[in-house]
C-alpha cells in the first residue's frame, strides 16, 4: 500500500491520539499532498521541524496499530462479510 494512503488511514483511525499540531501537519502531508517545504512555509517553521514532527506522528500511529490492530481487524471483517 502506498505510504501516504497508509498514513491517511492511520490518521483516520488513530488521529485523535495525536496533538492538534501533529494532526495538522500529517493532514497537510497525507491528505493535501503538500511537500515538506510547502508545509514549513505555511506553518512558519523549518522543513526539518515538519519532517521530524511527521515522522514522530507516523511512528506513534504505527505503534498504535501494532498494539490495537483495529485497521487489520476491520479489514478481516470486511473480507468475511464480502464472502457471505
């Protein structure tokens, strides 16, 4: 699966656990397909700060999925329902 699609999916499921700032940066990156430079300019911060924040948020989201498995479970249930 495309990294940005996966990041958007993780944000949909677990975004409430991130700070508002993290959600905003990840939304711009994943949903609006903005570059790190574009986000940095919009937010008035460095490109490196944007990159670090997005990487941290992505790691937190992936950790939540690894622990809770909601996306995986949902996918399994959808496939089972389609078979019925």
